[in-house]
C-alpha cells in the first residue's frame, strides 16, 4: 500500500534516483510495521530513504540495523548533510525487508556487519539527500520564477537571498515531487559540511533513557505466551527420551513441545517456561560428533596446515624461505561465543497463510526467507518487525534462532515469544572458529626480506553468502594478511580452508583480521626481539608508501609515551593494522605479576578511518571494541569435551569487569579520504598489543590466546 499523498506515476518517477519509493516503514519506538499514511501523507518521497510531509515532518529510512554502534545517527547525518535538514526535526525508521531497495551496496543483501555501513552508504545516502535538495530548490525556484542557482538551502528551508523569500520544505513537498530528479546530484564540498565531521549526540539516546525504545525482547503482541528451549548439546544430536511429568505439574506451564533436536516449554510467563524446562528429564542421542574436543580440534587444525593451500599473494617470498636466517612461528586463536547482552529471542505468530515475526536481526531478508522456509510460506507472506538490537557482534547475522522459533510456533495457538537462556546460547550456538596462522620470514640486516603467511580456518562466507565465495579463497579469512601496513620486498599469503568437525562456525566481531593482525603484529615483535631492535623503530623502517600508517603509529607512540621508563615486569606493546579501510594503531601498557597475572593499565589508540562522520561515535566504537577485544585476549575461550561446550554463563565465559578496565585514550586523525569501517578495528588490535607488551615485560611471547597466567608464571612460551 503506497502513501496516500503519492500517485503510482510519482512513485515510479521517484525510483529513477533510488531503488524506489518507500512503501512501508518500521517505527523506531514501537518496532511495529505500519502503512506510511497512518502517520499522515508524505507529500515528498523521492526515493527509498526520505519522506517529508506537508507539515514539514521528515522521516528518514535507515537501511542498516542499529545495535548500539550509532549507525542510525551516522547515516542520518549523511542524508541530513546534503539535504540541509536539521536532525532534531526527523524521525528515524528501520527499513522493511527488501534486498532490492535496501541491500547493502557491498554485500548486495540487506545485512549490517563487517564495518561496512558508512563505507557502503557514504555516497548513496549523500546522493539521495543532494537529489532531494535539488528537487526542493527547483520547486521553490519555479514558484518564485527565479533561477535555481540564486537559491540556497538551510535548516530545512529554501531561501532566495535577493528577495528575502523563504519556504520550508513542507510547503514545497508536493510541488517538489513533480520535479525531475537530477541525473547526477551535486554533492557538497567538504569545506561546506555542517554535520559531517562534527560531534553529534546519538539520535536514539532519549528513547533509551526514558525506556520507550523497544528491543526485540520487549515485543508483546496481544495474547502472547512465553517459551524457552533446550537444544541438543552436541551438534547433530537428537532427543532420545523426555520425562515431562514434573514440568507439567508446575504452575504456569502450558505446553511441552518435543522436536527432533530440541525441547521447548511454553508458559504464561518466561519464568514459568524456564522452570518447566529445568524440571524436564531429557536424554539425548549425541550422534557422530560426541568425540569432538578442544584437543581434537587443535590437532585437526595442525593437520590441515600441512596442506599447501591456495596462493593468495606471491611476490617471490616462498623461494627465499629456506636455510639460515629464517624465523618461523605459529599463532592460534580459540573458539569464542558472542554473548550479547540482549538474550537471543524471537516472537512468532503463525496463522493460515501468514507468519508475523518480532525480532532484532542484522539480516532481515535472510530472516524472512528462513522463516518462510520453516513455515512453508513464501517470503511475501512473512511480515518482520525488525527492532533495535542489544548487541550483535555477529551472532545476529545468523538466522538459526528465527528457524527454531518458527518451528516451535507451528505447535502453538497464538503468538509465542521464544527466549534463549544465557546457558543455552553460550553452550549451543554458532561460534567463532579456531584459527591458525603459520608465519615465516627471512631476516637480512635486521629486517624481513621475505614474508610468508599461511591462514588456516573456515570459509564462513561460503555458507553465509555463497555468491561472495569463488570456491577457492574466502576474502574475509585472508583480510589483514593479503594487505598489511608494511612494504615487504617479497610477500606470500596462502589460504587453507579448514572446516572444524562438529562445530557450526560464524562471524565474530573483527572477523578475519582478528587472526591475521594478531599473527602479523606478534611476528613483527618476535623479529624485533630476536634481532635486538626497538619494535617501534622496526615498524617505521618497514612502512614504505603508506604515510597514513606511519601517522597513526607515530601519533599513538607519542600519546602513549613510548620509550618512557617503566617498572620491572611492565611493558608496552604495539599493534598496527590496515583493515576495513581503516588505519589503526593501539599501544597497550601493562604489568605482569610473579604469578603470571596480567594487569592492563592503559590502551592508547590512534585511528585514521578517513573522513570522520561523527567523531564522538568513532571514539565510542573504538572504546567498545577495545574492551570487547581485551575480554577475549584475557579470558575468551570456548572449550569442548565429549562434543559438548563446557562454558555456560559469565562465571566461566568471562567478559572484562569494571575493575579490570584500563584507561583508554582514542585519538581520531582528521582525514579527507573516503570513510573506512570502525566497528571492528578496535577489537582486532588488542590481542597483539597485549601479547607484545607481555613480551616486553617478561621476554615471553604468547602465541595462543587467551593469555595464560600459569605459563607466564613459569616463564614458558605457549
């Protein structure tokens, strides 16, 4: 159903500058899908992202999901900048599912992740705003019978300075819709920016503070019942037997659903459902992966590394890696869970010919298709109310939860909200895989003249986005290895695809560069230590043409006080990276106690992410990423025994606590380059910085994560 104020002809004409006119929106506050005319006719809807009503109210449609990273604010700033629209006059709405209208220009599907949002929409949204501005100016000039070049825009209005006339956008909305959009809208000169590059408060803060903002877990459709579930503890396992006699006797327990690989309990409240699940006696048939353990996974990783792999880069390094002067090292990362603060949840109401879903997802069209498959419907019969997300980190790039919720809902009369317990999500979920990096370098004159990097790990993209995989190289898996901040005379990168047995793998914040930056930066310090060089000086000597890399390295070193004396068993460590279109350097300062306990006192980061859209948002994202990465470096590890994950909640899957949080400084470099990503880089940089600081403090380099205090106490290497 289209806006009441727009004709079909107007909608078709609007599509010439965008993917098409918006038909439906999801309200930021309620998450409810409603036809646009229920909030009044939008007289001006030139594309899929902008609506302006006759009363001047503006609505901006957000093509990316907000999950705490501030993307609603950043994307609104892109449109508002070129449209000359004050952001205090806009309402933000989440885009409905449509790859055609709202597909991420990088992924080609409607997905939020990989630090792509600002990079992907830097030009499209600015062009949308500029085109809309040109149409409004043309409408005003036509009414005033003046040359459009004599008009300008400011604060949501068109002005004609020679005559002193002014018209608000609302007064021009209907007339502007009759104007022809420019083929190539003129973008502002960056010197004229009023929003981009200036700190702006988050546009979702007020609703978060007063509690009116709704996450997926807050969805409460009329008549909803509540459910929780227990899934097979071993991948591929099945339910063998269920004794539900005690659960049925509990007050508030309404239904027990037994499926092949899971058992769900439906109750009047979430607490009743959780009590009912705890009262069940379930026997599981574990299946083929009951022998999988942390030890078998590591052994299989090392066996896979013996394969030659696929050549990604080779500028003559392999031929030089024999004989004297060659240093080699292996670096490994463990399995990790995501553990977002908002528990996994999905609310479903199945009726004949229709499936309605309330959820927070990073991949709304994938979720829609998954729900349709499970419900036996077409995607067009699935209505999804996408909500803001209380933490994703890659977990909500997966649609396993939507599938399970629809399977349960098929057995429930009315809407049902399925909520995962923390134990269920940590112990039975897709995980960041184990990864390994096999490094070699030939050293001459204290510098690597040949550098080889073999990456061993899964091809997550092959499952998640098959068109993005060429059958040979997972570009994410080699990101941070194929291109580094350094100019090596000879450089080789190989990729060995290894899918760990009995584990469902997925993306985790930082994705491929996590292992590759950890390995590269740790290996640089290993070389510096072996050759008696200062790690900062060695890095400076390896940087050739990449002046932005040298700039963030020098800035971080200066701000961190590199070279200033430290106490015994204290050290500083550097991690420098080029990934996600961003240059970033983090320096960790820490101390190591005699018992091996590591205390990180300070993290100093310098970042050049190109044109900074919202500098405050960049600082916040780096701070959050550093804390997320430090949690993994100090504590993060998922282990298995008998095919079962051994961790279950935050007592044994630790995240950083307040008393462990170091002083954090973030310095944003002003740049005129196109924007890079910012959500992932901070997380990536921490592991190597911490390990290199430990090497400086103790002479021990850790090659496996997380930090092992017992090994440091012994003075041993991992």
